[in-house]
C-alpha cells in the first residue's frame, strides 16, 4: 500500500460550540482526534471557534451593509475559502446542531453565489465533513442537515464524512470528561469508544483522499456547470 502525500492540503475546523474560549469544549476534544491525524500527514491546519467572533446573523456576505454595526464574517470567510477542507464541529442541543452551526451554514450560503476563476460556484472543488458530540441521540440527524447544506452550496462530500460520540440517555459525562459527580473516570468519557475512533479516522482520511484528488485535477471541469457560460447562453 503506497502512502499518499497530503502535505499540499489545508483544512479548517470550525467549532460551533456555544462556549466562548477558554471554556472547555467537548466538541473540540473530539476534533483533536481528527486534527492529530491531519498534523501527522503534514496538512496545514486552521481552527475557528465561531462564538468567539462577532459574526452577524443574515444571508448576505457583509451584514454591516444591512444594519449591523459589526460583522466578522468577511475576514473569517477568507480563512475558510482558502482551505481545501472544511470540518464543522457541533454539539447536539434538543436533537439539533447548535445555533452557531446554523449561523455558519447561513453565512456560507450567503457566499454561495460567488464564482471561481472557471465560472463555477465558489465552493466547487472544496471538501466538507462534520463532527458531532452530545448526550442522547442525534449524530446522524445533525450530520444529515450539515452535510446536505454543504453539498448544496457546492462542497464535495466523500463517503462516511461524519463522525461523533454521544453519551447515555439523560444527564451524564460529555466527551473527554475525566470526572463525573465528583468521581474520577478510569478513562475519559468516549476515549474507549472504538466506533468513534474508527469513524473519526475514516472520515479524516476520506476527506483527505477526496481533497487530494480534486486538487490534483484542479477541481471539477467546468463543462456543463459554469454560471458564467450559462449567463452567456453557451
């Protein structure tokens, strides 16, 4: 088996926790499993905790043009669009992705009408995945919404592009917790889940493989999918 070279790739992790830094984020803890693989493969990494930034709500590229006094989105978008891979991390609240994750998706949608140098929508050739953590069920439900939204705006989704961990039904330790109700856990919560570790590993490598293939081919051919040619009736 020949080892691929992923050193020309870049990835950005956007953590959509509701906790501002430096509060512990359980989603960030699971993200570290994926990031460790990326680092070992010499991938250039960036990470954004969305709640730390004054990102306005809305579906336009810069919401200061629509009544908001401040909007950090344009500068954050530069970091996201310059990465080959986007991984969205979210906790589960009431069975859904976080409000920060929904805001991120809406702001990505705001940029989806822009085009690249081939006249295609701007996210063509980029690869997306998601990481989900929480208590009780909801990983697949959150993954469906996030991955659908990413592909709808133009991201490419490889096989098994989601991973996650959930605790038992009801209150309990979250991923990475080392104690619960004053008692030390023998293993941090979730660290001994072979299923989570496997899916996180497979997701990370599937993102890398697809991103490498697209980059090697300069994304998608623009035959039949170019907004520029459509506008010219070509």
